[in-house]
C-alpha cells in the first residue's frame, strides 16, 4: 500500500511494517513509533511481523495522525498556500 494506507493504519492504531526503500512511509512509521522499518526481504518481513504482534504500541499511531494529518492540518496548509499567492 501507499502513503494513504500507512496513515489509515496508523489512525486505527495498526502498527505498520514498511520497507527501507519507501521514504515517505518510512517517515510516518519512524515519526509515529508505531511499527517497524525493515530491509525488503522475506526473512526481515517475517521477523518484523512476529515483533509487531508481540509489541503494544498503544495509541502511538492515532496520536501521531491527530498531531499532523487531520482535516484541520490540511485546511491550515491550504490557507497558507492561498495566502502566499
């Protein structure tokens, strides 16, 4: 999945496993602290699944989304852009 899928998972407090070669998804996972970033190979992904299943991430994902990615944030950014024109 893409960036939107990652943000949707985080909003639902579902930890995300993303690959090191996906910069924006990686940013979301690292900033939120809800999931893991791994090298794109089967063994690393399998290991990450087991780690994520055994880890309680609490509300880190939804807290992150609420802090940066709500409709209010989009509206504020749009207004900033409009005012720069």
